[in-house]
C-alpha cells in the first residue's frame, strides 16, 4: 500500500488495517472450542467426582464444596509450579482459565515471576496483578446482585 | 547546504567504510534447535545461565557475546573506544550492567528490536567521523524477561495469538573498526517512526512493516540504487506476517524484491516444528542472525552486498493500555564484502 500523504491518515490506516486483516492468520475457533470444552469439562467432572467423594466421606455439603475448591486450586498451583499448566492451557484456553484452576494459575505464576524481587515488594505486591481484576469485579458484581436481591425479593 | 556525508534525505554514506572485524553470538536452546542452530558461536542450555534471575541471565548473555567477539578479534576491552548497547528491559538495564562489568565508555541505546542496526549505524558514524578506532555494538533479549516486561508471567496459562512472535533468547555483538579485514559498512539509512494505526501488541509485524518499507524505499531513492543492487534485503524481526505485509507494501511502491527479500525472524525458527507462530523477535533476533548467519554468508562469498534493516516496535508495557497505537521503526545498514 503506497503511503499517500495527500490523503487523510485515517483512510490510509483503514486500508492498511484491511490489508493486515487479510494477511494475518485466524485462529481455528472450532478446534479451540472443542479443546476448551473437553478440558474445562474434565476439570468440572473431576470437581464433581471430588464432591461426591467428600460427601460420601461424611462432610456437610458446604464444607465438601470448599474442599473441592481447595483440591483443584492445589492441583492447578502444583502443575503451574512444575511448568505444566501453561502447556495444558495453550490448547485448552478458556477451558483451563475460566474454572478456579485459572485463578490459582494466575496467582502462582505471578508469585514465581516476582520471587526475584523479594517477598514483600515482589511476591506480596504483585501477587494479584492478574488475579486482582477478577476479584475486584467479582466483588462488584456480587455486591450489585445482592442489592438487586435486597430490592426485589 | 547539505551535510557532506549525507545523501538524499536520510542516508549516510561512509567515506572510510568501517570494517566489521568480528562478531559474537550467544543463544538459548530454542534458537540452537532452529534452522540456523549451527551458525551461532555459543549455545547456553540453561535459561538462567547459572544466575538467580532471568535479568541477570540476560546480562550474562550480553557479556558473553561481547567477550566472544573480543576474543575473535584478539582485542582486550581496553582497546575499545566505545560500547554501544541496548536491550528490552526497563531502562535497558542488561546493557548498563554489562557496561559496568566491561568498563568501556558506554552509550546506551534504545531502538527496541532495531537496536543492533541503530548501533551499527552510530558506531560507523563514530569511526568514520574519526572519533573512534574501534567500537563494540551489542544487544540482548531474553524470552522470559521480555514476556515479563511486556506480557504475562511465563507460567501463566494463556493462548498465544497466531500473529505473536517469539522473543529470541540470546545476544549478539559486533566489533566495528577503522582498519582490519572483514565486511564493511558503506551506508546507513536512519528510519522515521512510522505509525499506521496498528494497536495490537500481539502483532508487532503489522506495526513494523510500514516502517521497514518506508526505510527500504527511502534508502533506494536516496542512493539511486535498485533492488538488484543487493543480494539480499533482510529485515530484523517482522516475522511471517510482517514480511508478507512489507513485501506487499514494497510492491505497491514499485519495488519487487521477490526472492531477495527475507527476515531474520523468519530465518531463525521453524514455525511448524517450534510452535513460534509468527517467527522470532527481540533485539537478539536481528543481532544473532546478522552476526552469525549473514556475516558468515558474506565471508563465504555467497552474499556480496546486503541491506540489513533492523525493525522495532516502539511501545512500552502501558502505552497500548492507554489507547496508543504502536509506532514502528526501521534502520537500514549496507554491509558489503570487500
């Protein structure tokens, strides 16, 4: 595309953007969706199996649910530490990121990365860099939902 | 009155072309496993290079590259007038720390991934201007420091975009001298920061291609040369997508480089085998390919004259979040067998 300085920059930017879109490869959405479904579904199935197990062992439902989260978080953190989680997520995408495993991964990965800057100013300060927004907006939505429930129950 | 050693708008012509007397290249295992694996001087298997952090490792890579180049040229660091270096860390810290240990008068550079070519151009200016007898130009990049700096933690589970490139882990150094044997630097064309409105930090190739094209076209117009005057026109790290874009842009300007046009980021990895997506990038990408493969090809007589164009995406970690588009830069240097 010949840069023509007599034309407004906007037109040229648009033409170039079209050119870039034409050349750039597109992700295979179908393959990504299938991977995400299979891995995300497997994580959910493991969670369900754990829940059934804990209930069978006699834990009350609330505690059993919390234990499921604890175990899944531990597995995700452990796999992150071993350097395996990112290899799984490369294929699974949102399938690995959206469940609680993604949250654990985001914190552990950040902690490992910040370790060289010390425990307080490194790990402590940067632990929530990626997970933080999830917490912030999770809490905001919970607050709004609570407000709606309070007003319209 | 036009400057005595300047031709056209942006091109410098060296009356006593500085000689590239030696180069040193150090890479990691991924680069060594690529198609150019055998052309590098040293391969370091450990991404930490025996250090505690990636940042320290990158500094070691840089120092190693300089030491290898000095050894090849049979020089000590005292015989070097200036050390020109840059990298991608905050405030180019890897270069600063390497400069501290080397003890050579230091000029820190930042031209993103175009830094090695910016350095060669400036080093040649210092030598041709009579201000230096020998200059070392060196750059480094490390995939883990760059990911940390610009993207996510390395263990973070994210899918890389197909347009994204892989930062080369390694460092390259070249020694420029007023006298000696080796290929010479005859011209340099200093690029403009060109922004075609690209804002995707996962597609540097698209951000840099117009700048590379602009510099190549400007170089050919300034010198009155045509594409056939060069055996190879090689860009720094446009990658597969950026190379295609630049090729298209150059064709629109009436320059069909066809087989003579390639890119260091395309050469360094095998995208099918190594899952690097768009190709290689980073300061070290153009440095280790130029300092290794390209100089070897010139020395072997397979290439007589090349136009190397270092390419850089001039963003920082925050500018895309603030809605800025990404300016690209391209600096061209003519390297000729003598």
